[in-house]
C-alpha cells in the first residue's frame, strides 16, 4: 500500500510528513484523534491534537509536549497538508485529513454522527481514502434518539429516588459521563460523580465546556446528605466497597452493547441503557458514503464482516490490523 | 401484547426475584384471563407449535431489513438469539396494533393451515406493526423456546400470591397435560376439584447435593439410604383404569415405555409411584447407555423392547387407595410400598428399589465407593420421618454422589455461546494426546465463572489459528480438568469414547500443555468404568 498514509507496526504513518496518527508505539511525532487511552498513548516525543482535546490529554498523559490546532485549520507538515475535523465522538475528537500531492486521506479515529449536545458535531470530509472504525458495524445496532434514552434514564432515576434507592449509572469517564450528565433532569435529585469522572469534569469546566452541577462522591461524602441521588461511576466501581456505602441502590450501565440482551443481562445489574459514542450501522454507512471515498480501511470492531459488506456494495475495502480497542464487547468504553 | 411486553420488560430488567414475582403477580390479577393462561403455559414450557421454520424466518428477516442473508447469518451468532436478531435488524414499525397475547397465539396456530405466501404476508404484517419488544416476543412465539429468566418455581410463587393460595397446591395444579387452548383460569387455578385430571402427576420432590460430611445430618438410625440410579426419574400413575408415565421434566412418556402398561394387571387403581425408569437385564439395572437407546423414540420396535426392557424401580409411594400420602412419613410410605411390591410377580414392570442398610456413616461411606459396580451414581439419603415435599428443598433428602471422574485435556476449538453468553467464547472442544497428535474427545460448556469466560474469550481472540464458520481453532495451550460422570465406548467419536455430563472443573493454569492426559489414559478409564 503506497500513498499519503501507510500502515506500519507502530501505527498509521505519513511518509511525506514523517508523522503517525494515533500510534501504539513511541514515535517522534504523533497526531492524535482524541484522548481515549487506545488512541492517545504515552511516550511520544511530541503530540498534535485539537485545542479542545488537549486539556484532557494533558490531564491523562501528564507533562507531555502537545501542540494544538483548531478544527478546519490547515497545517503544512513536510510534504503533507494536515487538518482536523469534528468527529462527534467526545469533546475535541477529530477526523484527521491528510493531503499529499492531491491525494486525500481521512483517518477518523472513533466517531458518531448524532449531535450529543456536548461534542462538536461530526462533519463529513471528502476524501479518496477513508479509515473507519466498525465497533458497531453490524445491522443489529441501531440507536434511538438521545431524547428517548434521556427519558428512560430519568424515569429510572426518578423511580429509584421514589423508592429511596441511590441510582448508580456505570459509564466511561471521558465523554460518555459528561454526555449523560447533560441528559439528566437535575430536578430529580443531586448528581454525584466518582472521582475519576469528576477529575475529567474539572478539566472540561476549566476549558469552558458547560456541564451541569455535580458533587464529587469522595471518601468524606456522607451518602445520607444526598438522598435521591444519581451517581455516575466507571463500571468497575459499581458494587465496590465505595458504592456499597450508599445502601439501597440500583445499578445500570450505559453503553451501545446494551442493545444485545445477552450482554445486557450479563453486565447490567438492574438496567442497561443503549447509548453509544460510536456510530451505529446506518450511520457508519452514511458517514462512509458521505466521504465519497472509494477506498475504505476498517480498523477495529466487526472488521471482517463489515469489510465484506462494503466490498459487496462496491467499495474497495480492506481490514486494517490495529491496536485500537473495539471488537471486545467486554470493553467498557463503547 | 402490550401488557405482556410490559410484563416481559419488568422481568427482564430486574435480577431480583421479589421484583419478578411482584410483576407476575400483578399480571395474574390484571391481564385478561385467557392471556394469563397462555402466560402460565409459556413459562412452564407448553409452547405453541412452531408455525414457520427458522430458515424462512431468517430469509424474510434479511429481506425486510434490506441486508444480504450472509450478513444476517453472521450477526445471528453474535446476538445469540434468532428472535432477537430479527427484531433488531428490522426497520422501525410503521403502524401499531394492540392485539392481546391470546390473539397472536391463535393467529399463529391458524397459520399452520395457511400456504407459504399467506404465512409470509402475515409475519411481515406483524413485524411492521409491533414495537421492538413486542416483535421480539412475537418472534419467540414463532420460534418456540421461551427462556426469559422465569422459572416455574417463580411463576408458581407469583400465582400463589396473586390468588392467595398455597404454593405447593399451585405447583400441583400446574402439573400434567392441561391444554391452554381449552382450559380456563377458573378450572386450572381456582376451582376446588383435585380429581379433575386423572393424569395429573404430583410435583417431584428433588434433593440437593450433600456438601458437608453426612455426620452433620445426625443419627444414622433416623435416615434411610438408597442407591442413586442413573436413569430417568419418573412417576407412574394408575387412575380410572388407565396408566400414565411422567418424567421429571413433565413429559408424558406413557407411549414410550409400553411395557409399563402391564402394571395395570397387578397394581390397583388410585396408586402413584415415584421411582427411576431403568433398562433392566440379567436381574439388575443396566447402565444409562442401555436406556439411551429408548430415549427419544416415540414408538419402540419389538427387538429393542426385548433387548432393553424398561422397568420402574420404585422408591416412593405418593398415592394409595386414591389418597394423597405425601404428608405421611417416609417410613410408613415405604412400608406400604414394600408390601405392594412384594405382591408383584417377578416379571412385573415395577420393582422395589432396595434400601442400603448401614449402622454408621463410616460404613455407608465405604458402601458408597462401590456405587459404580451397582450401576449407581452414588447414594440418596432420606430422613425416615420426612413428608414428600414439593420441588427442591433442603433438609430431608440429599444426594450423595460419587466424586466425578476427571481428566486433564487441551482446549483446541472454541465457539461463542448463546443468550446470556453471546459474545463470549463458552463452548469448547477438548483433546488428549495420542503420540504427538491431539485427538478431540469431548465438548464442554460449563464450569467456569463469567470472569474466567471473559479471560478465555480475550485469549481466544488473540490466538485464533483458523476459523470454520463460528468455530475457531486455537493454539493448543490451555489445559482444563474435565469432570464427568461416566464413560462409554462410542463408534461415533474419533476418540472411541463418549463421556456423560462432561464439564470444566478446573482451569489448570499450572499445567503445561505437554502434561495433559493421553488417549491411553482415557482408554484405561474406559476399561475400568465403561
């Protein structure tokens, strides 16, 4: 495979600009689509990310050198012209457009097309070669409107509060948690957060992202002072000694995987809400169609099935082996 | 179907028994009576006949979803449930109907009389007018098999609570071959007429496995010991000049074991016996393999009848002279049973399962080690003054099985599970060494924790060598201890053996793959225990 981008053991590489996109081995220059751990790894000599994504990356990666760039801004790196475009996955997430001698590639990282009210909404970018995820690349995945899910969650929370129970909602700390918060109806009760989530909230608030009021459920918090609360926590914290302190409770889990009853019953405790920061089946297809690209590279998720379908439909598609998360339904990020 | 879907959601969304029982009890008070009956039928395994074959359903589902069939077939094992896969791929409904559960069941029953184009039109119409949950339930009715986390016990409890009746009585009412299409709520649940159904069996009393030492049960003299037979638990009912044979799974097996009809010649009406259906030969019980030939056969050829004649090895008497004896102490039931069996001729199809005498727990433990020689899988311990209870209850009856046989084997193939275990690799094929080759000899699905299944799933994904459809060949690396209850020679298996109840008893992280057992070891076990 030759061209503006190539695929190496360290990650997706641009020879003309001598940089990598979301590499999984230490390299000198890394362009990062977003701050999730499987895309923004530690150990690069320099990072380039959007101005919105950078604060959380600094929070997560520590003292690293991050240059920032605004959406749509063009940057010349060696022989390559680079720009970042909204991917709608989490605040600051980007599709990275790379143009070399008229050939345009877009590496989309993770993306979703629905406007979650928090992330800059996804924008289609015309290209010749499109690198896509396929976390939910099966026709069984079809998301409902965010308002429908919000009503489900609020109803559940109100029911818990009325029954004198604390509502625990398991979700990923970066992106999903903040999206869920902004969907909650604060009239029902206080919104409490696990420390891992509140730390991310603090970073986002500092950079000017509007989030509802939350209370950190740290070690000194007395649950009795927060009757009828909902607690947002990483899934691993559900059922822990920390969580048991709250007494009577119900546990729910918010993830695209909750669309499958088997996984829902295995993972969800009391309730599973189907909400994802990844595109569903039809949005994957419309995103790909929207790029106008003929060549599609499928990085993670149901790669083989999705690639076969794309080829069936006339695209020139191939599977790309990467170290991005995704296929695993036990993964908590989706 | 909205009311039924709401019930399903309430049950499906909770892991708490109290919540499920409350939702069911409410349904049994509020829903139309005919829907209640069908709900009981569905949750007790009396499903309506399958109206459309699943091949057609897959094709129609893919067609309506606008996806190629191969894509549907790829998605199905990942979802792990056909009814759910179809419900998920279909586009949202464009109209709405509000027919009740009974309406849909009747419509599906009538569907079997309709030619295929009509059937297809009906199914597609239904899909287009039901919301996703109702659609899933409709598909479940279409495909049969309704396992949604409601046990019969749980439903019985809800019914008892909804009608303010005794749970054991309710369990008894639900036994037997009542027909949801013809019975009524009043007849099945409310009316006081225990003789209404001559064929109705009593709920079986089931034992828990003994986990402690038997010393903790108290004085040996208060207990009765019997061999635990490896057959089919069954009830023989003689009432109104007829006889009925029920399995523990509430399957009516009268016609499968015609030799039992001769019991009518010797045993009076108004008798119900509990015992083990066994193949009998040379004056002794035969191993399960002999009975296996008879299972699944609705009619029995003469040759097989003489090769593997079946008897009821009786160990309890539940009804005598038309009276329910279940509250009578075991020792008294046993005395009557012994008198009854002593009067039977030698070739009667009912025999008395003997007690195993013992005066101390130590001597009984000694006797137990010889269970395999007696074609038994261990001992049953029953408190002599115990009544005959309903369902699985702790305290009065215990099964004290032999430790299983075990062998260390190498995992070579993996396949993902269904339902709750979809997306996890849970179904494995195991092999033993034959020289430098690995010979597959058994599959096993159970015995690991969810956490272990998650770990092995992640490993399988990274160590797949080859795919054969849903099956993955993996690098031979992990050794598991396989526990099983019996071993038989088998010409159908490459290894030459077939195991009974194989399961994974331990993940042998400590054992390198070279140290797994060999085919010779397996053959030695076959020689000793086969």
